C-alpha cells in the first residue's frame, strides 16, 4: 500500500515545525500535538506499515538540524511503546491505543537496566510478583543495578510498557511486558522513583530517565497478555496461550521494525549531511594549478562524493527491499522468516556503520566548515545512537558470525568460506577461541553483511567501515 502524495505533504508540513531548542517538556508537547493530528496512528505499524516507515524517514530529514532527540522520542512512542502493545496486547489493550492518541498521552518503553537490557538478551532484574490476594502485580527493583535507565520520555510520559521478570506462586516465568500508568496529574504514581540521566552530547531535548520501583502495585489487566496470562486463585497459575511463542520473543519482534526505521534514519541523515556540505563545497573557492577551482573538485572530496552516492543508493535499495518484505509480515501478523531477520540485521549494521564511515570521512575533508554550528556536523552523534539502538552493531555481528559458523551449507564467497572453516577449526580447542579470534569473527560477520546486501541489491562492494576496522 503506497503512501498518498497528499498525506506525505501533510506530514512534511507537520514535522517541518518541530524544534529542538525548547527543553524536554515543550519537546514532548510537540509530540502530543503531532499525534493528535491523527496523521500517523499508533496502530499504523500493523495496519499501514509503509506510512509508519515513511513518517520516520521524513522526520529523519531534519536530523542534521534537530539532532536525535525528537526522532528518538517519536520512535520510542510509536514503535517501542505502541508497537509492544500491538505485539503482545490483547484486543482491549490494543483498542486503548486510540484513546491514548486522542488524549495526546505519551508512552515510554522500559527494558534497559543499569546491568541488563537488550545486550543481556532480554534478561531483566526488575521483578513483577503476582499477589493473588489483591489480584495485582507488585513491581520491585532489587538494587541499583536493576534500575531502569536511559528510558526515553520517562520524565514526561503518562504511560509505560515496562519489562519485568514475572513471578507467580514463587515460580519464575521470565520477562513479560506490563502496560502501566507512570504519571497521574503530572505526578509519578505512588512508589515509582524517577531521576534524570543527565546531559548528553546531543539530543538534550529528549528526557532520559532512570526508574526505580518500590513495591509499585499494578492491576492484573496491566499484563500484556496475548501470549501468556496469570489465572487468579490458589496463589495464581501462569498460563501460556500460544505454544512456542513467548511474550519476550514477541516483544523482540519490535526490534525488526525498529532496525529498519533506524537503518533508514542513518541513511537519511547521511544523505542530508552530504547534500548540505555539497552546497557549501560547490561555492567554496580553492586554489588549483590552473586558476581557482572549488572545494568540490578537490580529488579526495570529489571521489568521496561519488563513493557516498554509490554506497547510499545501494543501501537505500537494500533497506527498501527489507522494508517491503517486513511490511508484508507486519500486515499479516507473521513472524519474519529467519532469512529476513538476518537481512534486517545486515541492513541495520550496514546502514549505520557505512553512515558513520562516510560522515567521518566527510568531516576530515571539508576543513573548518566541519567545526561550524548549524552545518549538521555537530549532530553526528545521531549516528552513534543509530549504532547501538535496537541492537548494537557488534552484538548483531556476533550473532551473524555464530549463525554462519553453525550453518552446514556451503555459502558465500571463498573468503567467507575460508573464515568460517578457520573459526570452526579454532573452536575445536574450546569456546575461548571465539574471543581470541575476534578479528576473524567480525570479518566473517562483515562478509555475511555484504553477501546479504549484494544478493538482494548487486552493486558496488562495501568496504569495511572505519568504526569496525581492525585495532
Ligand atoms: C538516547 C538513548 C535513548 C534510549 N532509550 C531507551 C528506551 O527508551 N528504553 C530502553 O529500554 N532503553 C533505552 N536506551 C538504552 C539502549 O537500548 C542501550 O543504551 C543499548 O542497548 C546499549 O546498551 P549499553 O549502553 O548499556 O551498552 P553496553 O552493554 O555497555 O555495551 C557497550 C558496548 O560494548 C559492546 N558489547 C556489549 N555486549 C557485547 C557482547 N556480548 N559482545 C560484543 N560486544 C558487546 C558493544 O559494542 C556496545 O556498544 C536508550 C539509550 C540512549 C543512549
């Protein structure tokens, strides 16, 4: 389903007014107003995913000017918060999204903890204990290491999807998501303690909170229970509703849409930064042996522009292909096949790492211009956020390499096969060989990335980006 030109124009106008210099409360007001326009529904991730991704892309056009704050606020609300409700909520819980939208309420997503989070594979230390007598869950943070941290929109949001380890009748049932009120009448609900994470290098129009739960009581209906529920009585019984599907596994589905959105954001930021810089370098005069020329025609910059264009065009086609396939799964409520999951991981790695590489190189070759405010270079940490959000490059690469070494099939270039064979042989001496050969692990992962990109979208070869180059 293509996005209409009329909708596109309306969205472009709506996001053109966003500012990043207003402080986080006013920044949040901008998101409340944007969602109240109804141009993008909290349910569009499932019903109209093409619109969901186009909205993210068009917002990312402003990233070199705005930085990452508002973009993160937006994607946390639409993808992580609303997306988790869509993924694991029952019909009534999903229906509440329309009310939240009309009332302009904002939600956050509380997974990461000081000592756990995406990188711990979804294992969390915040506990949700079922209290059968009151038919409530009691949220507790055992120690400071279990404080939720980096929670975007945590200082303003009225609502939160919180991931906690569910305990029923003394038994651990694993990480589950709970939809709860975080704030009422502007004040945190009882027994929730919140603090500010402090200043960041960029994106200070976004509030990031740490959160501690001190016996916070939430109702039975807070559990997002499409795949698993607690049956009250006799201390409570955990009931799994769909064989083979876990709540946490289904929340993990949001990472796929998040990865595609982040891949687009990185590429869009990079294209825009190159466009802005090109405007400057075309005008900037430079000495040349045969009279004056301009900065654009200096050989290293000229070649960099050509290379960036080729890399960006290829990656845009690749991410577009991943998006099209994912949209099909989202509309049909299907889990993406393993091949698409791998391609999406590759898209996220390639788009963020090539963007970091290309923007870093550009910065090295435009002289003092790169130090000026409002050139976009001051917002380059936008790409840093792309690198670790929704699955850090290194961690995704570890998984790609492990999967490749386990695979029996003979696939990929001779270099990929050679690296695979070397790692398989090394592993015979014990699991420590994996870390000892980390260079080969990342080389192999990059081979998998470039194979995935090249298979779907043949084109120029992607050289290993500077952020992943060898020590
Ligand atoms: C601006 C911002 C907004 C955020 N918003 C939210 C939010 O709304 N909700 C939420 O839940 N979280 C949020 N986060 C948290 C974010 O998801 C984490 O920061 C991210 O998962 C990385 O975790 P970390 O910073 O603890 O990195 P660490 O775990 O400390 O990792 C540091 C580095 O070590 C490497 N590394 C780590 N583990 C491995 C491994 N096993 N193998 C190889 N290399 C490894 C990686 O390169 C990684 O970059 C936000 C973070 C930021 C900065």
